[in-house]
C-alpha cells in the first residue's frame, strides 16, 4: 500500500523532517527564534511594537506589522543575487497576511512591528518554516496574540500525496500546497496551491498539512516553555 | 472548570478555563472559554484570571513615574524617549510656568530626566511633567534597561529588594515604571548593581529571589555570606507574583509628603511675611530656592522605593 511507500529521503508519506526550534537567540532584538527543518536554517528577529518612522503606514486605531523575508546569497546551491526579488516580495506579503489574524494589536495604536526572516540555508518549504519561526519570535517579543500560527506544506510526488516536501520533492513533484493555521481553532490563515491536484487529492493534502501543523505546533510550545523552564 | 493553577507558565492561545471565570488582563474570551494572549504567569484572584507577561513594552499611563531621555528640542517643548512605542512630550510650560527661557539651555538633547506622566491622550501620546519632588535631570550615573513588567519585582515587597541593594552597594538608585533604572555610585558598585539588576530581571519568575540576591551581594562585597536570619517563608510566597499595588502605595506616600512639605513652606512664608514687608521678593526667592532643592533630593525618605537619599 501507499503508506508503506518510502520517499526519496526515506520518510513515510506523513512524516515530517527533523525539526529544531529555539526561542530568544538574539540579544538586541525584542524577540527572536532560530529554526531548523531538515536542511533549512532560518533566523527570525522581531522588533517592536515600536514608534514608526514611516508615517504613511501607521493606523490610528491599531498597530501594523511589516515582514521582510530574505534569502542569503549562500543559502542555495547556485548563488542567489542578493536583495529583494519577486519571490521574496510575495513571501513577505503572504507571511504578514498569515500572521496578522492572530495578532491583537488594538492596544498598540500608531505602532509598528518589524519582522525580519533571514533564510541562512534553504532546502524546500522555507515559507512555512519562516511563518513557524516568526510566530515563535513574536511570542518571545511579548506581542499579544490569539494563537501561535504554524505553517506546514503537503504536496503530490509520484502520484502520492505526501507531507512536508523537501527541495527535491518540490522540484520533481507534481504539486505543492503550503498552509498556515491557528491550531487551537483550526482556522487557516494561508493557503496556496501550486501544481495539479484532483479534488480528493487537494482535500487530502489539506488534511495532511493540518495534521503536520499540529505536530509542529507542539514543538513550538516546547521550545517556548524550555526557554523559561530551565532558569 | 479551570485548566491551570496560580503561577503556571502559559503561552498565547492556551485555554485557561471555562465560562465561570472572568477574563482579566493578558487574556481574552472566545466561545465561552478564557484563553491567554501572552506568554507569562497566571494570577488567579476572585474568579478573575490574569496573565502577567514575562516581556512587554511599556505603554504610558497617567500618574506613572518614568525615566526619559531628551530626543529633540522644539520651539515650546522637548521630545522625550520613554522606552516605549510612544514618545513623550515635555511642554516648556510644565518646566517654566509662564516664564520665557531658551529651552536648550535648560535641558539639551541627550539629557536624562526623571518625569511624571501627566496625561495620556487617545492616540497614546504621553504628556510629561516635572511636578513632584525629585523630578528633574540626572547628573552622571548609568542607565540600566529592564523589562517594565519586572519593575515590581526589582522593588520587592515594600521596597525590600531595592533597599537592600541600596544599603549594600551604597549606590543611588532610581527606578522608572518604564523599565529604566538610574544608578549612581562608585564605578565598581555601579557595575555590580547593574549585574544584580539584570540577574533579577532574568530570574523574576523564580521564587526565593530576595535571599539569592542578598547572598550574591554579600559575597561580592564582604566576601562572606550574610548572617542567618529567621526565614520568612510566607513573605517569599506572596512576593512571587509580579504586581503593581506597591507602586500605588508609594505614590500615595509621595503625595502625602508633598502636601506636608507644602504646608511647611506656607507657614515659613507666613513667618517671613511678618519680618519683611516685601512679600513678592520673599516668595520669588523661595521659588528659586525650591527649584534648586527639588532637582534630585528627596529628603530623608528611607522607605522610598524610587529614590535614595541624596543628601549623604
């Protein structure tokens, strides 16, 4: 059966790559997090809520967030040209949109939160990893929020629906469905789909990704608790 | 049905209880359940659940005393950075009254002041003032930065923690509610005080902290542990919760003192009135004298949590 199928890196169809999360790694940032998923290495810094120097972005009745997703030139096999491009602008936007529903910024009008996501090494699924790390960093910064947003992807490789695509599977596979959700209520805050899926496959991919999100969410909580439990 | 205990560490989105509890600060209600919105410690009182955050930014509140740094000098006010998402303004009127003076000759960019939040408007702009004794510019010393939520812990029950540090290091210490602490003393002692304050900040959520700090201070200064005392278990227990009422008491004390001082002054003025016929002159002189006196000294107020006696 397909559940016995072994993937290119030896995982089962519903198995995540090994994950390591650490909260509060930077001294000068208000909140920070470091995350490793498989071959991904991501560092997130959160500054704020702080007084904004960009007047036109401010809202008189609530706080605003800004996200910058950036890949280091050495993060991929071929050197990436540094600076923002179409892809990173898109991911910056969808990350902000995925995090915003969870944040409670009514008590911080006219303020701004800056989130910097730096991809140090990339190996597929950086947008979901970025969202996961960013919400840990937001909790570390003490920003009030309804839930800790978590991201995870599912996709279709060799006509099978599988969880958490690696770089190889992402390139060779037929579809990629990254989602982000709030695990307590099950609300989905990000849903993208790239490739061809039948209706059943799509529903299955979402279920699989949501289950993956719940698993990652437990690791997020563990990482946050660990930071203060040892002291 | 409640899912947590007092002083439990919780994270955002964690369900704390069902409907029969009230949602306090740091929590929100959704579908009849009280959930935490912050990472922090649970505080249960009278069926009300609050979460006291481990980290948070200072949001100005009317009546708070804060430490601020002058950022900009404008035509009729100073811009003050009060370690918050919102900057404060110190109007010239609050300092000079009706008098006209050049602002940058009194306080210039980079000066550090001890201020009171006079008013906060709807868009959270904080209006600051210098009314109250001890308010004014700091000369020398260092500034230590801690999380505003840990300020009550640094002060301790009735100022126990801060007074102990003051006694031991012989430093002058002023704590602002925005999380800035001003320390002045010997260079070594300043450094030690800074380390101790950071230690308190890092371990604010653990119990038995006062004794731990005490031991550390005695070891660092005398090279030996403090004499044994009868342990006061109860006090330690209560002290654990990070709360604010101590500051409230302190404020009342301060106001009381202020009132007394003013009465005294009025009496003195009356007396001098009898001696000298030129009243206006006398009052002028008093005002001037007063201004000098109030820059930083608090008289002998040993119970004072914010300011150490400056007249040593």
